[in-house]
């Protein structure tokens, strides 16, 4: 997905980004940045919390993902194909990407 030193997500710093497109292998989500609440995590796992869904990213070198989420400049976040998980690259790597629907029961 990304060559050495590149981020495995798409960032647009030139224009205002209105939503995050999460591309899973079998489904796609578009989450508006207006519903973004916060992000948390470390270099191995990042969780982005929106009012209706949580986006969980597992991998390595994900510190810059937190910064890009905070700036709300990510346009596309893509789940890697199985073969992409085994390629060795430098820089950030996304190994798993999951979108979880937040239910009312979770909030209680």
C-alpha cells in the first residue's frame, strides 16, 4: 500500500476535509468529521471515536496517525489486503482496521 516512509492513509492538507472514508475489504464507511469526538492510543493501536462508530487501527508506527486524526485531515483510511500485511516497509503500518458501531447499551 505504501512505499518506504509513506503513510498508509491519505491526508489532504490543502483543503478542508469534511469526512473520513474508511475502506474495509468488504465494506466502506464515510464518517463526517463533525461527529468526531476524540482519538487515543499509541504507536501500536489507535482508536478514533465518532458519535456513532469507533474506528480501531492496529499496526506499528501509528503515532503520526493520532496527529493526523487530531488535525482532521485524513481523507481515506484503508484496510490492507492480506498480502500487504506481510510486506516489510519502513514507517507506519496498518495491520488491522475495524469499525465498530456504538450502541446505546455501550454508553451506559
